C-alpha cells in the first residue's frame, strides 16, 4: 500500500511537470486563464555533511564513538497544492526526515500533510481539516523549511513533535484568515496515541511524562499583527527570511492547551494528572536596507511552558549515534542531543544580515546569522544555553544554497534523583554544512 501511494504521488508530480513543460516551463498547471486556480508541485532536499563532537558515553551499536562524521538527508519532501476553485484548496506533503548511516534502510516515506480547505469568506475566514500544521503557540511551531535563516528551525517550538503528533502535524480541524492587519489561526486536534511514539513510557514516574490515557482534545492558536507588508497565509508554514523582498514587522501571541495531557506519581505513588499549557510571545522583522536587497532580520521569542512537574526532553535531530538515554552517563542522551524542551521558561533570539544581491554577480550572495536558546527549566538548578552561528552562500536565493553552521551545546550530568546538573567545562559542538535544493 505504501509503495502504491508513493507511486501515485510521484506520477502525479511527473504529470504536472510534463504538462507544464509543454505549456510554459513552470511546475504549475493553471486551471483558468488568469492562474487564480491551479495545481502546483514543489520539491526540497536538504543534505547534511556533519562533524559532531558526541556527548559523553555515546556509542554506535555498542562501540564508543567520541566524534562522528556523517552524511544524511535532513529533509526530502514533495508537495502538491491545488486551488481547485477560488474557495476550494487541497494540500499534501510527502517525504522523509533524518536519514543517515545508522537509519533503517529503505525507510518508508510518509505523509506530513493532507488537508482540504474551504474559504467561507475569502481571505478572512477559511475552514479546513485533516493532517495539518496550522498550529501554535509560536511563529516557528510551523516553520517553512525552505526559508530558514540558519541551518535549521528553533525546534523547541515544536513542543509535542512526534510525541502526540506526526512531526508537528496533527489530526484535526482549523480556522484561519486575515482581518485587516491581523492574521490568525485556531485549531482543535485529537492528539495521537503516545503508545505509538518513541517517547512512550508505560507507567507514570516521579517526573511528568505524556499520559497513556485516551487523550483530551488539544486547542491551539497563533495570532500576529502585521505593521508593514503582509505575509502570505495560503499554507501554515512561516518564513524565516524573505531575502530582502519584503518589509516585515510582526508581533505574535499563541497558546496550546490540553487537559490532563501529562501524568506522574507523587511520593505516595498516587497518579497525578496535569494540564499541558504553553504560552508564547514573539516578534519577527526583516527590513531591506537598500535597492540592492541587502537586509537585516531578527526574531525574538519568549515561551512559558507548563508540561507537568519536571518534564524535560532532550532532542538531537538525525543523531549520529544510537546509544539510548539510559546508557550515556549524562542527562543529554547520546550524539548531539541536549535538553531542548521542558517545563519552565525559554527565551530565543536569532539575527541575520543579508549582503547585496549582486555580491558575487551571477554566483549569488551571502547571508550571515547567529542564534541562541536560553532556558530556565523548573527541574534544573543551572540554566541551559545553546548558541550557534554561520553563513549561507545563496547561489539562487533559497532555491539553491549552501549553509555552514557551528552549534555549541551544554552537557548536563545526572544525579541520583534524575535531575540535571550542567558541567560548565564540558560543552560539545557540532559543525554542519547543508546543501539545499528547492523549487
């Protein structure tokens, strides 16, 4: 069945390519003369070349590995978008994530998105449903992968990623639209069963985890005010940079709430249920500085997460090692993971500078960036500080670019009570070069 779906999906894309090459060379079939209704195909591939200084205790199939070089597919995606009438839209996305040398071979691709939408009041009120990413509570809870400012998104904003959703996408329905300068999205989802997640823990512990009880509905929202140019909201994914093509200043607010989503045990071994409640405030801006399209870009966010007593999750995308958390000797886990998500407060910032578009003439231009995550988790005495920086060679804007980035992360030891204590002299780093092709 999976092979059949994959074949049909790719055949659909090839049909669009062939038809449109016959028409005007673009990967879009216009269904009317003015192009207001259409079917369009897109593709993105992000290849990572990485050198990682692994967390203490990391190993590959039981063999210690202090440092690792690997090559992997961070993301490979196909998309189909159809504006079938001025009011009817469908969208689907298919592909894989995080495929490297220790991944299961011939790993199955899967649907990231599959939604249908109807414009009740065009631009002002659209209703839709399916497997979708119209989520909160922050701007990059649904990031546009093609237009990251750096090498990756601030993944901590995808709080329930692969816990009770499918790589941030959720099964549910939503309302979205733009009224004057206010852009809004509201969604109701049925969380996916934690029993089918790699984060599944069968019994409650002293610290909170996702409950195995049938989940209550999850409510999420994100609303932002646009001071200058308006952003497109056909799809849920928010751009990291417009490469100086827009003047943007947006202030946003979001929330995610689910009743009794978490559970734990108290000292008397009674089961305690706790709500999942996330609140976020953020500001995003990109200001062109001249007609040459050089620009400055920044994003600032504050997240206030209530995920139950002491909840902490370490994340290391496309890990270069496969030793599990309990065998590493540190709180971080193996490979490149660090405590990224948890109950407490997180502040995040990123900033970039785009050079003029003709810097290298026909060979493109450069973009420089820096970013940092600062978290004060309820469970930790010490703060968590991650920082990174890098540059991108924009060969053809975001459609063809090479990004080189270095990330530094803290290492947290683990004491007998399971609390993390940062070893301040034992940070680890990761050097990544990403080659992105997209259309």
